[in-house]
């Protein structure tokens, strides 16, 4: 799970038994639609989502604010701007997926649900 786009292709292989390239036109249409539905959040509001989130296999995704935008960076990956969609949901700027932050009883976002290609992956916030 070193690359979320690679994960998308891996899921295609596992579900069909053969590697399938995603339909480029549909892929681009989804990414464009995500950008159009963005909501505006201040840097202060975005700071609530900062932290390192670890999946069961040890893969870590770091979320941080840079130049007024929420960024994500997975282990061994380039940073990715995240587009806020409201209700604690964000979409990566360059591929179709959704990162949903879950708030606990203390008001802290301690869980991340990553949805891509119809599958959900859970990550827990690491202690700082």
C-alpha cells in the first residue's frame, strides 16, 4: 500500500483477476468535479486535521497545513493537496478518493477513513 494510485490498480487486479487501466476520461471528470465542490476553510480550521495516521499494516499518512491548504503525504510518496468537501471530508487533488476524519468524544480527530474504488481503509492517529 505504498502508493494510493497503485492501490487503485491493485484493487482492480484483485477484484477482476486482471489488471485494468481506469477509464482516463471518467477519472479526469471525477477529479474535476471534486475541485468544483470545494468548500473554504481557514488555516486555523485546517489545523484540526493535522497529524500522522497509521493503517494496520504500518503505512502512515501525514496531514499538515502548508500555504493555507491541507496537505497529505504517505510514506514514500509526494505531498498531495487535499480539497475540503465539508463534513470533515477531503478529496486528494489528483485522484478520486475521499479521506473522512472521525471525531471522538473529546473533540479530537483520531480516526481516518480512506475510501477509494469502493473500499474503505481505516487509519488511527498516532500519539504525538
